[in-house]
């Protein structure tokens, strides 16, 4: 089916045909170059054609040197075409070319920039949780390019822009159309574990952090790297709790939003008669709290430990390890937990006063 699609496109679209031809040609040259380099590494200075001419078994199997030569050339071209086909198919880029005629010029530009032939073709989809149907042509190649500079530890946007512009100045331009930036941000979000439905959350978080939209692809990456732990934790919690955070992100700084968000999550899981009304509901509650606990602990970084967070962990452990195995009545479980939490709260507050002069009282609190 895909080969038929490409064949039809090559028949109808001259620019598409030229792009495919050039890319197959480039890939063939790359493959031949790799063969030559491997031969040089073994101190073999003869060409692959000369090696073939000396291979009696290979020539005999095809009947003549000419047939053996044709077979080898065909094999190289077929592999090159297979690479180009795989690259076109990755993240549904070919479908984007067919379905969005208005971005075909951008598609052809990006195709010519990025389809460099590697030694091994990786065709798996770039999406982390759900498949990425790219909105921007070959966006995953832009991710890979910019992420390759992460180890350079660029301190600021200018440094990262300099690194990227050495290879592709196009991706450091600051006057990109807003729709193009939105499309890129949607793909970037899906690559990092957001769903398409939640992709706007990613954009809103970056806007909350910067106080505006990122000026280009490089700034989107730099902002994400600096806040990755927080951004991914919020995404996990939103997907689990189904909280609507759209309005809260509009008028809060990142720290204000984080505190509001933690408060909202903790409030949602406060033990009460409704969510502890049966042992089955208690099991469900323990499962839900366990799901949010790890991302919530990452989100707690650099925020003074909330007593309710400590209490929630205590209640989770109490129900999981005592109330459910001992088949306590829900009312009895809630009464015991409430009394225990009052004691825990008193203990933690007293401990806080004791350790307030320590170098890191917040860490001491969390350990206790």
C-alpha cells in the first residue's frame, strides 16, 4: 500500500519525485562510502567492484560478472530505497504530505535536511504513551538534533542557538509562524509522554514558566530541560487525577501553580467516609494514592513538606498493611487513622521546632 502511495505521488508530483531520487542517490553514496571505509580499516585498497571480479563463487552463482555486478548494485539501491521509505513512514510523515498540501514546501525542505542515511534504520514511532502522528514534518528529527546538544550543557538560549545554528540556522529563527510553533510543541509534548488531548497542557506549562510562548524550537527545549522533573510530574498527575488546570495556569507563576496543584491533589485523596465506605473502595483508594505518590514526591522538591502529604503516606500504609489484611470495618479504620494522624501531626510539628536550626530541616522532616 505504501509503495503504491509513493509511486502515485512520484507520478503526479515532480518535486516529490526529485526529492526521493536525490535522497536515494545520497543514501547509495553513503552506503558505498561506508563499504570503502570498512575496507580501508582492514588495509584493503581495492574497490568493491574489483573484489567482486575476484570472487569466483559469486560470479559463478550469477553466470557472469555483469549479472553479479547488476545484482550487487540492485541490492544497494533496494536497501537505500527501503531506508527512504522507512524514513517517510516514521511518525506518519508521508500521510502528512498527502493530507496537508499547504505545508508541502516545508515538508520537502525538512525531508532534504534530515534524511541522512544511518548504518541502521530505526523506524519505531517517537510517541511515548500514544503514537505520534506528526503535525510538523519530520519533527522527531528536529527533536533529535536539538537534544544532541543537551550534553553540551548550554547555560542560556544564545549558547544553544549558536550550537544548533552551526548545522541548521532555520531552527533558531525567532519569526516562525505561530501555527508552526504550536504544531512543533504538540509533537514535542507527545514525544515526552503527553497525550494529544493533553498537549496543550505542555504548551501552557512552558508559557507559565517563561511568562510568554517560546520564541523558537531551541527555547522550547531549553525550558523543558531546566524544568523536566516538574513538567513530567504534573503531566503524570493530571492524567491520573483528571484535574482541570487550564484556568490555574493562566494567572499563576510556576511556584504558585505548583503549590496550588499539590494542594488540589492532596485534597482529592483525603481519607473520608465516602472513599473508605467499603474494603473494596479502600483498596481502590490505596491503588490511586500509590499511583500519584511517586510523581507527587518529585513535585514536592524545593517546597516545604506539607503535613498532609506525610499524613497521606501514613494513611496509605496503615490501610494497605493493617486495615485491609485485618478486615477492619471502614468506620473503625477511619477512626483509628484520624486519631493516629492527630498524633503524627503533633509529632511532626514538634520535630519541626526541634530541627529548625539544622542545615536542611526540610530533608530531616521528610526522612522522619
